[in-house]
């Protein structure tokens, strides 16, 4: 992988995943009651608590047990079977610990690890593909959590408070 691309790519993954993603989940958890965190609107939906556990399992399997060199011990279905209550503080600490470890692994990656092929969850993926996967997967579920908070609490989560998002790009 080109050194310039490597130098630009990893900080952006860290910003989106361990920065934005973590901040947004922690904020959402703080905006919900303990009951809200484990509320399921129907049998086909997951609670916010389940989604947090699922994200922890996904990053652990896809990043820690590949480029992090750890043993893969994930039990995916248990992430969805949990009915709670795992406390808000416990869930927040899980995300904080997860992101600290993820950030350290990503920060220390070299170009060879990004082009190497890893076996994960039955797929053969490059290190680059793994980082893209966990970042987009994390973002997808953060979006679900955010939507739940907005719908359940009737509030604006304020991710862009104080920012002028109506600026026009100039060529």
C-alpha cells in the first residue's frame, strides 16, 4: 500500500470509528433510561443494549482476532439473546474499553498488515477490507441507535450543534 495512502487512511478510520462512533454511542446511552436501553419495539428488532453488545462482538472478532492476533471467542447469537439489564455504565465501559484497544491496534498497523489476507467469520478479507467493514458496520448501527433515541425521546441528539451545515462548497 502506498505510504501516503496508509498515512491518510488510518487516521481517518480512527477518527470515524474510535472518535465519532464512540462519542455518539456514549451520548445516546446517556439520553436513554435503563428501560429504554433494553426496549424492543417488536420481536424482530434489537434493543440498543443488544446493538452495543453486537458492536463489541463484531469489532472484537473482525479486528482483535485478525490484526490484533487474539483468539476468536465470539458467541454472536448471545449478543442478541441478552435481555438485560446490563447497566448503562457497564455498556459505556464496554464501548470505551473496546475503542481504546481498537485505536491502539489501528494506530500500530503497517502497510503489510493492510494488504495481508485474514480469515474472519468465514470470509477471506484484506486488512484494508476489515477496517472498512468495521467502520461502516459500526456507523450503520450507530445510525440505528441514533434513530431510536430520536424516536423514543423526541429530541435532537445535537451531533452537529454549533456547526453551519448549509455552507456551499467552492471549487
